[in-house]
């Protein structure tokens, strides 16, 4: 079993009203006759983070694509920031997507564009933002991921970790309401993974954006649930027991296309469900 | 190899035709919609047009030359060697110029488009583009379709001309014909219908080359192997479709323009 992080305890009751960022209602989808998600329902509140866990092929990444409207469910409703994306046309979805940043599994940077152009892509597409404003925001986003010196480099010149950080900069350059992370630490070494997790915690704790993160690395998920970002020291710090800090990070565990757990870290690690015990071990 | 039921096979094919039709219709409709990606269109026109120029010039020149060479024996037998200019010009302008240029551009650019868009698809760059608020059909497909149609039109004119020059070279150096007589004969034999047919075809062929290349690229799946498969399928489909459409188009134009 994974070691229990020290400050895991029931979080203080949330005073926030139930403003919902993402809502799934009985959503099902299958590919080539095989069901991938089978009637799943969950909610993500504004300012909250949820980490999607599960074995490979359990439908974690599919959930992120459904949120963005990149694919449509066979059944069910998906409501994102008050818009029912399942009923919207591709043109209408572009407006909703402006409020969502997405970090893809393999970064998905445009390899024919420089880092600067990759990060400014969405701003360039708006067509009504001045060049000076775009430059300022691109630098701000790259400073956030500590890669301001890579402005004129091509993605092929960057390491895997740097590409992932540029992808984060591209996702947050418009200060989106929701950020989606698809295995942001997959394939990275432990040191680089920690850097990426620090950026995710920074985005969560400093900008208070809602987020859904897919990962198959339990240690990363628990690290995010048990650490908060300290702006003064510019790094993550463990949440001390009794500290009045709520990082509002919960977990969803998927199995065979169904949600078998949706709750906070302390409930996950104390679960008596045999599958969850085995998953955590 | 996995066996597929005939029903599933037929369904797949019908679905593919439907998706291809949707992509093609959308690519054309996007010409009238904002935003228009002018810089991307010019870049594609440069890649397709200027990039294909060497192979089109070489193909056109040697096709005209070999046409003159092959037909010289037959014409000589009937004492009509002086008509070689007419034969080369009509063959090049009506048929060989547009078809061979189309096939060359298909080989070079359908494959290029399929591999480029296919790589973007399997590395999730197409999804990223949609997630960032851009319609990939507007940004990637329409500029390629417009650029290819426009440039294939001009490449065909160049190919026709260098084909005639190839015929002139053979007529002058190997067959001992007077160059002036060759060019006069070639020029005077061309009627409006010949030129109309020769310039209508590249518009259709350019559309086929670009839409097929983009369709196979955007349908690629299964990693690098899938990209390779998409590339091969794009070249084969575009080449076959050009030859099939050529036949029906020729027939239709012959009916529309009597006396051809």
C-alpha cells in the first residue's frame, strides 16, 4: 500500500457555494463497439481540483476530451461552466473552449512553430489583441513556468520536461477558468515530475482555477493533495497537520468505465474496497 | 489478417465517402467564412507551386519530346511529319499536360499533406488546435485546397508549354523539321475548346489532390505506422481518382463543347 501522507485528515467544511465548473450526468461512450465509459456522473466545483486515477484504458483521458467537446458521448449530459457541451455545435464550442486550458499527454506543441508562437497561438487567433499585449502575456506565461529564455526555440530543441512546461504555459496564457492535465508527468524523471507538479500546485493555489488531472502515478496525486504552493519560497510545502489550508483536491477512481470512488484523499487511503486497496498497494 | 464481414466493409466504405464529402464541402464553404488564413494559403501555394516546378518542368519536357519521337514514325509513313506540332500540342494541352501534372503533384503533395496532417493527428496537435479554438478545416484544409487548385492551374500551363518545347527540340534536332513551321502548326491547331478542356481539368485535379491528401491525413490513426499507411493510400487514391475523373470530365466536356 502507498505510504499515508502525514496531513491526511478530513478537510474543513467548504464554505463555497455549489458553483459547478464541470458536471457529468450518466455519461457513456464506446469505441468500435467496446464501452469505455459506462454511465458516469460527477461534479467539479469552481476552484476545486479532481485527480482522475485508474488503470490504463479505463477512460481517464476520454473524460478530458469529453469536457472539451472534442468527442461526443453516446449518452448523457455534460455541462461545462453552465453550457451543455453535448448539445453545442463545433462553432459554439470554440467560445466554451476559450475558458478551458488543456495540457496534452505528449504536450502536443505545434512542431512547426516556435515556443513564442505556440504559447501565443490562442491570443493570435483572437485577432483583436495588440502585439504588445500578446508579447507581455506570453512572457508572463513563460515566466510562470520559468522558461522565458526559450521564446525563440523550436519544440524539437526542448527536453521532454521543458515541452511539458511550455504546454502548461500555452494552456494558462489566457487565464482559463478550468485547466485539464492529461498525464502531465508521464514519462518524465522524478525531478522533472516534481517541477511539473509544483507548477500545477502553483496554478491551483495562486490562480485558484478549477482543474481535472489524469494520472496513473498515485504518488503524484497524493503529493498534490498533501502539499500547497508557497508563493514566498516559490515551491511546494507539505500541509502541516492542523494548518488552516484547504487545497480542495479530490480523487476519482475509474474501473471498467465506471467511477468506483469519488472523494478526498483521506477517504481514498482509508477505503476498505478490495480493488482500491489493491490499487493503492 | 483479420476478416471483416461484407456488411461492415460496405458500411466502412460508405462512411469514408460521407466523411470525404463532408470535408470537401466544408473546405469549399470555408472560403466564404471568417477567419481566412491568407498567410497559410500563400505558404501552401509556395510549397505546392514553386516546390513542384522542377518535376513538372522535367515531366512536361520529356513527355513532349517522347511524344514527338514516338509519333514521328507513324506520321512519316503517311507523309504527314509536318503535322507533328499539331499532334504534340493537342495531346499536351488537352490530355497529357493536365493529367501528368496532376499525377506528379499528387505523388508529391497528396503524400506530403497526408503525412504532415497524419503526424499532427497522431501527436494530438489537431486536437490541441481544436482545444485552442481553431477549426482545423479552416486553418489546414482550406488553404491547401485553394493553394493546390490555384497552383496546379499555372503548373499545367507551364507543363503544356515545356511539353511543346520538348516536341520542338526533338522535331528540330532529330527529325530535321523547321522550328517555325512546328510552332506555327502547334499554335494554329489549338481551338478554344482544347484550351478550355486543358485548363478546366487542373481545377478538378487540384481539388482531388488536396482533399484526398487532407482526408487521409486527418483520418490517420495508429501512430507512425498509421501515418505511413495514410500517405500511401492518399497517393494511390488521388492518382486513381484523377484518371477516373479525367475520363468522365473529358466525355462531359466533349458533350458540352460540340466539335471537339
